[in-house]
C-alpha cells in the first residue's frame, strides 16, 4: 500500500493539518538555499507537535554527515533524505554515525539514472525530476524498476491517484503541489492525501 509524504512543512498549522490527515511521513527542509529552509531549533519545536506514528524526514543537500547525524540521533528527525551529490562514501560515513534510515534522491532523466538509483546502498531511494522543480519526469522510464521507491516531482491532487494506481510506488512525496503562494494549503493537502489513498 503506497505511503504518503508531505514535505516542506514549516509552520505549526502545517503540523496540525498533517496530524489530522495522518500521512506516514512529513519532511523538514534543512537545505540552506531552499525557501522552505528550517533551523534545527524550529524543526525540533515542530517535531514535538507531530502526532505519534508520523515519521519526520530531514532534507539535506551536501550537508556535513556530523550535522545530519546530530539531528537524527537527537530525534529531531527520524530519516535523512539526501538531495545533493552524496555518494557511497558519504552514506557509509553517515551510517557509522547513526543507525537511522537514509533516503537517497535521484534525478531521473534517462534509463541510466534508473539503473544508478537501483544500485544505491541507501535504505530507500527517491525518484525526482530535479531539485524541487515541481514538474514530473517521464514515468515510462520507471515502469520496470524492481526496487521500491519514493515518487516525487510534479505530483498534485489531480495526478497522484493515477500515479499510485499505475506505478504502485512505495510512497508518494509532495511539496509544491500542496502549496498556494509558497505556503502549505490545508485544502490542497487534504485533497492530495484523499486522492493518493483512492489510488491504492
């Protein structure tokens, strides 16, 4: 059954909505250049509001492994989501610092990108069109993928049901598709979760 991740939450009202909707995952963005960037202090405050049973992923871009591990081991986040140029050496280093799960993101543009994603040593892989572009990649490229994956990139309430029904990903991950004017929109969040569940 496809799980749901609502990413880029940054306000108490976002957490309250997530608690009502009960997705399996939410995401905090620690990438400095992102408009959704959170400090560790703010993330800790929001994590304390999060209902039990919802896991918090931390999104990082080429962050120091020690920083990522500190947030994981401090239970500010439950999972690390790597969106930069992190390689096997980086992941092995991070694993020496923490036992928490790791998601490695891959930009999918051609068949070789899919092969690289399948070879990842991370606990989970995330397939995306780019770094927060809000557009979908060609789903035909992943029709034959064998490994479970998080599907991201261009997902919205209007297309997520189809994505879940056709691709049956491990999880669907959305951020800009549930926003209005750069802020999370409660109505869109509810519509996305309902549509994703309908496609299961």
